[in-house]
C-alpha cells in the first residue's frame, strides 16, 4: 500500500491544478482525467505532426514503426480505459500500421474520446476495487497508474522518433513559441 501511495503522489506531482468545478472528493480520478486530456492532446498532435511518409520510420529494425506505436496506443486506450472504469470498450475493426495516416489519427482520436467518456464515470471510491488486467487482477488505482505511465512512455517514444526526423514534438514546439 505504501508503494501505491508513493506512486500516486509521484504521478500527481506533474498534474496541473484542476478547476474549482471538479469534485474535491475525487482528487485521484480528477488527476487521471486531467492526465488523459494532457497526454491525449500531446499524442494526437504528435500523430498529426508526423508526415505520412514517416509513419513507417523506426530507429532500428527491432523497434516499432511510428505507425505501429499509433496503432498500439489506440488498441491500448480501449483496453486500459475499459479496465480502469469497467465500461465496455467499443468493438472496433482492426487497423494496420500501414493504413493511411488520416485513418490512424482518426482512430487514435476515437480511442482518447472513449477514454474521456469512460473516465468521466470514475470516482475515487472505486479505486481499491480489483479488476481483471491482462491476465491478472490489480486495483483500479494500479490500472490507472499503469495507463498514465504507458501514455508518458509512448509520448517519449514518439517524441524521439520525431526528433530523429528533424521535427519538434508538440511539447517542445509549444515551449519554443
């Protein structure tokens, strides 16, 4: 439990202040919603900014292509946000990393919209509940932390891919303006 509390404190350190309209009884759920908005914006902007001809780029043969990362995020969003909230993920057709950029970006947007809608129903009273999570059981809080970590990990990944192609990632572009 100490580790979970420590991880929650660590995860929340980078969260911007939430609006006064948010419920003070749900600081963790509110922080998760805030992170989904921030991380979703950055990841979608990165997907939009990367030129279509670079979606096949991968730094080494062993790594995922940029398009693979976008598909992985889209699939993961549905699974992760469903696990956290208990809201059934939409049944979507599969998309391949080789499909058109506009289709991949649209799918990524759809999955962040699902996360936003599903997370809107979450409150802190349910965070200790156990949920199935990729073949094991974890608390909703643990699933939430894993999800925020996953978004941060993949944003870092796509930011590096962009820089290797001479592009500024969204967060760096905003700081440069």
